[in-house]
């Protein structure tokens, strides 16, 4: 039996990829939720998101600003403590975690939580190094880590998101639709 070309990364080996499609009603504005067996969810931009596909360049505008100061409180201020994560900000699937804006301000992409739970951490490195979003999404370029509510069972999370196989089918059908429209 031949050896694999490269070993699986810890993300490929240990995490289940679930996808949120067309967030905010915008086609292609997809995000991925990597769910660990312990229940924690790592939120990232999916490979089909416009920023990832174009490696951060949108309409010739390459400089990005990532703003975690959304709504009444900054997501950077969430400081959970203790075993039950007291002080963590509560989020819902449509809660905006951050706004990703091009330098000219012409295009803004809101990144959403995708799952209901407690916001444990946001990736502060993205403020200084936004290119991590498309260069290394599942590890250094993640947006946030969320601990789903106990009431939000694994089955309900899987129902609200799409599996990797279904995601691949949707992406293929989108490409076919785009080619037929051209």
C-alpha cells in the first residue's frame, strides 16, 4: 500500500468541518465551523469566500481592516474566566463577530458566529495581520473560538450547517450555474 503524500494535519484529523452557506443572503459568503470532539467550534472563512478566493484583493483593493468593535461592545473585550466561562459574550448564529473592510471602505464583509454559544476567544492577530485569513484559515487565520450552549446539541449544530460532502456539491453546482450564465 503506498504511503500518503503528506500526513493529515491536526485540523484534518481531529476536527469535523461544517459549513454555513451564503451568510447574509450573499452568494459565496461562506464560512466554515471546525468542530472538535470536545464541542469547541473554531470559526473561519471558507475557501469560497470572496476574500479567500481572491487572496484579500477585492476590486483592486488589497488592504484590509478587521474590526472586532461591532455593536455595543468590542469582541476583543470578552474575557471568560473559570470552568463555566463566566464573563464570556453570548453569541447567536447571526451575531457579527467582526467586519472585514477594504481600505477604500467600498466593500465590507461581516463575519458571523454561525453557532449559538459563548465567545471564548477572537483572533487578535488578524487586526495586525489580516492576510492570515486566506493564507492559513484553520490555524493562524481563524476568526473566533466558540463554546456551544449545552442546549445546542451536536445534532442541532449539524442540522443548521452543511457537511463537507454537501458543501462540495453546492460549490460544484454554483460553478456550473456561473458557467451557464456566462
